[in-house]
C-alpha cells in the first residue's frame, strides 16, 4: 500500500502529520497570535497530548514534527501549510504573515518520507489547507477569503489539473475581521462522503447549493454552540466514515451527529482549540486516507 494519498475528507485516516506544541507555544504572546482569553500554553500542550492519543488509538500512524522553539506557535495546526493528493503533496503558502515559515517544515517532512511534491504555491498567491474541501475525489472546493486569494486558487488549479481535479473557488465573508481565522473548514466538517456538519449562515451560498445538488445530507450544528465555542463545535475530525473526534462541552452538536448515526469521542480543548482558533481537523494534516 502507498504510504500517502488522499482526495477525500472522511475515509479511514491511516497516516497523519502532526506537530507537538512546545517551546514556541509557551513563548507565544496571545495578543500577537490572536489567541483568546482561555489560552494557557501548558494546558494546551497537555490537551494536545490527549488528542494525539485519541488519534493514535484510532489506528492512524502519526508523523511528528517537534516544536523546539522556532517561534512558529501556530505550526501545531498542520492542516494548513500543505495539501495531500493521491499523487503527492502540494506545498501551500500561508495568508497569515506569522505562519509563512511553516510550509518549509512540511516540505522537509515529505522529502524525508519519500512523498512526492507536486508543486508549490508562490507569492503573490496564498492558499491555506483549512480553505480546501474535497467534495469528491475530482472536485476541490476552496474558500477565497482572508487566507486564500485568487492568485493562489489559480496556481492550485494549474497544479491539480493534470490529476483531473477541478478547483472551485467560493467567496467567504469577512465575519470577525482580517486578524481572525475563518476558513472554509470553519463552516463545514465532512463526516462521511455524503454527510457534513455545517454552519449554514456563514457558508458561501453556491457551495451550500452544490453540496445539496451532490446529494449531501447537511446537519445544521446548533447556533448557540457555534457562538459559545467560537465556531469550534463544528470542527470535527473523521478518523473513519461517521467516526469523529470533537472538542468537549457541546452536547447539542454531539447529539445532532449521533442522531445521524455518528460515533463521537470528545476531548478537552478550551486552552488549545477554542483559545487558538483551530480544532481537531486543523491539528492534523491527513497524509493517507483510504476507503477500507
Ligand atoms: N484549518 C484551520 O482552521 N486552522 C486553524 C488555524 C488557527 C491559527 N491560529 C491561525 O490563525 O491560523
């Protein structure tokens, strides 16, 4: 079996790139990184360790990056600096200035692991992984917003065209402003190949309609949970179809997924996810997903 490859969001997670937060997170100033009032680096590190245990227990092999003090506090959100395809990785370029160094970390991991790199997004283009959603294995939806721009979408489209992949760009709203993190994945988490948890009011309308046309079942996450969690109730990681990891404390969202047959495991993440604006999908870059 190949040790890489994924053009899906919810098939079984077999291999994943993660970065263990450490010295850089401890040194991070919340105001500079736009972290919220519940930020506490020591607790975030402990919560990340528990989350990583759950990922490992799901059966996924974790490729680890270590945080030894390079100053890249957000690099624990490994979903964003690269994208995986069935043919290899694409190295992205971050829209958040403080994160510009991260794609090189991913390029090195892939080179060391013998995973081909298909291309790289270059200035003035920017694309973050959190803005990319595989609708099916030949259709990639990309949110155009504060983090991902039109130049980036055009570059990504050219890199993926030889794979027969169509890239569709959708405008995101500004919502809480330029400094905040609103990715396309902030308003949708695929749960199976045809079911997703969504926050419809912030979804690009044309994207919402595309999913309905494709026969997706859209589960509307309770709006009170979305507001209370800074949107992190919605950011759930499938480790297999219908089997997800989610941030603890939002039972109504959990119940909505369970009512659709999902198995949901929660972990405490107030200091990690809610404070740092990134959930379980953001903390993981799937390297290998397969339908088993
Ligand atoms: N895919 C994601 O939604 N990633 C979350 C990234 C959070 C990080 N603090 C950021 O602002 O980029």
